[in-house]
C-alpha cells in the first residue's frame, strides 16, 4: 500500500513541478478570503485518486477538493489526500509546498507519504516500522529545553479566525524558544519535525488532510502529536502540537490554556489577557464562556458530504 501511495504522490508532484515552470499561467480561484484553489490542486488530486482506486477500488477517499465524491462510501480503508498543501506558496512561486497522502484503517492512520516536489524529498512511514526520508531512517530532534528550540507554526488568515488569541500564543512561545518559523504547509512542517529540522510545531484551524500523514511521520520518528491539551485523539479537532516527548510536554504546558478543550479557569485567564490590552477583546473569545465542548472521536470514513474549506 505504501508503494502505491508513493507512486501517486510522485505522479502528483510531476504535475506540480511542470506547472511551477510557468506558475503565472495557472488558473486560480478563491474558496473564501485568502483560501485558494488552482487547477493544479484539482489535477494533482485527480491523478492521486486514479492511482489509488486503480490499485484498491474498494477503498474510500477523503480528499481536500472533492471530499468523498470518489471511492467506496462505507470502507474501513480511507485514503486522506491533500494534493497540494501550501497552495498560496505555490501560486506565488514560493517553493514550500507538498503532496500529502495517508491511509486510515478503521480510523487509525497506518500509512503516510509527504512528498516535496521542489526538493524531491520523499517522507514516508508505515505504522510500527519507522519514518524515512529518501530511504534514510529519521528521528525527531534530541533537544530537551524549549529555549534552545526552533518551532514552526502557521498563522490565522481567514475571517473569523481568533487572531488576537493566536498572537498571545505566538508571543508566549517566541519568548520561550530560540526561534519561530512559518513555512506555510502544515504537512511539511510535521515532516520536518519528524526529520529533526524543527524541534516542534503548533497550529490551529487545521483539517484532517493537513495533519493525517504528518502525524504518523512524527510518531514513527519517536515524537508525540496531539491537541493543545496533550490529547492524542486530535485529528479532527482543528488544533495540533508536535515535537519530541520533552518539547511536546513543554509546548502543551504553554498552549493548553488556549485549547477549545481547556478548563473554564484557563479560558477566563485567556479572556482576561485579551481584554487587558488597549484593544477590544477577541470577539470569538466570548463563545468560550460556556462549558468546554466534548472531544469528538476520530471517525475517518468516506462520506457523502463535502468538507469545509481547508487551510492554505
């Protein structure tokens, strides 16, 4: 199954690389403000789906652009696809984007491929067999103090995102680490954590196709990944933190109060912090006065409904 996913990722990467030679001619449309889709996203997704379903016609598909339109609707095997993570980077000619493909079996990710076509870097993992970059075994970084670490993240960019709350989070992490980077492709960010290029990662507003493959890479490389409270059942909760076990714990300690699953006391502290400055409180913060929502269980399966617009 991994070899078929690799074949699909490379086929999509070839389409992306050809288009990158003349990116100005690529047709672009907006799904919503600052959230773009191109004909290349769609073409790459089509070749991935064709490759996977030719090999496994009974499997389900959950893809960024077409949702569950293709494949079996009730399969325990579901391919989770982001054909071009980092679309905004791509349309500007900024060479940080990737193809992300994961296979979930009964809701658990068991195969993962993240392919960077600009560098021909192939990250892959099979559950229980380790993570690899171009056939070389990779491990998360060994640093154990957040003050020495390079952390990657993503910025809110859509209307309604909790920008002020995020800026508080960012400021807190920046004050505790050696540096923060915002590359713009979450799947590649997680692959870089797995390879030890970055020591940790955090972001909100993510979709399952942003994190499915990258999360397996991280865990198979010896790291941990979860939501801001440290819960490993995070895939559909829109928030993600990753790192080696020590750095993961330190990031969770800093970020847990910003989680939508945080306790009422922590949420009150965050609201107080937002209101303490000269600016008005984050409008979205008022919704947190209710009791914390129950945590949804991961149920990755093919379904008829179209997914909501994703990040980047």
